[in-house]
């Protein structure tokens, strides 16, 4: 600010009558800009974080980012074919047994199609029986001269064609019935419903990338899947001690126990529980489990992990 006052004093001693108009206007603009910058400059105080960042618990440490998941991993329970949701039988948090119904697809169109196919099958069966009867007659003629070769071949072809059409339609009926039977999606194992992303009336497509209609797992037995960047993977020693802390809250820490290393490196993912959002980095995944801490933790929650390296 003192420097600015000195500049003002020097400007006062200038004979403005001798200064060209263009330069004078420019000078006034410069003075105004200089004053604005000087008057608006404020000293910024250091912002204190809401929570302290996670600190390194070991002298030599290696860090990784983990996500809490069910001990046997979470299962995305999707339908085998696309369709409209007719009913959802469970809610989030419900415990189910293997074979329990979770949700069902609407089968109104399938049943209507089945009725039409079965009616066509009845007609084709009668057609086949009629063609077979005519074929049997010409085939059992004792005197070959009583019927032409062309007629013989036509009767035989008609019988075989009607038989093939009938069998093809029966296969479609079987496929239709299988789809109807599979319209009720059941639990593949015992577990807990962790997430329900569907409602009655919604359409579910089997090719929806990254969409999980229903996630089944367990919140009783949990583990942590930890990503170690490939540039640090060679520094990790399987079985070393480790501590996890909740992401964003370093005060909540708990020890974790080594389970196994997944030996095949995979593309790094956003830790959302899904295998989407890939980036151009590969990671080594290691699995640790833990005893339930005193504070609550949840499936899908992210943690910072530090290894005693």
C-alpha cells in the first residue's frame, strides 16, 4: 500500500497538459486497476480441515484403498432375459434362504404367446397325422405301377415337412415355458439383501452395463478388498500386518487380518462395488478380514489401508 502512495505522489507532479489524450486515458485506467487490486487484496487465513487426514501407523508403510464387501463377495442377482418387473418380494436388509423368490418378471405376453403356440401346435399335429396317413397309403400299395414316382415323393416330403414344423414349434413352446419358469428370480444362496434397485413396472434389460437390479450378500461376515497400484505391488509382502481407517475419518481405525492375494492384476476401478469406470492403471487386489469394530461399518464403505512394510 505504501508503494501505491508513492506512485500517486509522483503522478501528482506530472504536467498532464503535455500528455497526449490516448496516453492520458490509458494512465487513468492503469491507476484505477492498480487501486482496485490493492484495495481488494485480503489476507487469507489457513483453513482447518474438519477431520485430520489418515496418519501412517508404521515407520515403513505401504498404502492402499479398500472397499468393504461380504465375506463371499456380493452377488448381483439379474434376470436371464429382459422384461418388465411384475413384483418385488423383498426389501433391503431382508435375510433370505437359497431358493427364496426375490422378484418376478411380468409373463402376460409370454402366456399369450404360449396359448397361440399351443394352438398352432395342435393344428400342425393334425396336419402331420393327415400327411402321414396319406404317405402310409401310397407306401403300402402292393403294385408300384398304381402310383407315380412323383406322387410318392410328394407324399413323403409332405409328411417329413409337417413333422419338422411340428417339432420346431414344440421346441419354441418348451423355450417359452422355460422363460415363464425363470420369470421368478430366486436367491442363489443364503444371504442378506443389500440393495434393491428395481420397482414394479420398471423394465430391466440384461445388457444394462453397470446396473444391478438386486445385490445379495451378507453384513455379518465382512472383508476388505484392497487395491495396491501396480507401481507399488512389488513392495507388498503377503501376510503383513495392516490397519484400516474409515475414509474421511482417521480417528476410526481397526486392525485387519490377511486372507489371500488375488494373483491376477486387474484394471483399476472406481471403488463402487461394480466392475465399471475403468482407468488406465492396473492394481493388485489383496483380501483382509476383520472383527467387527466398536463403531458401525457397512458394505460398500471405503477405507484407507496401511501395511506394516
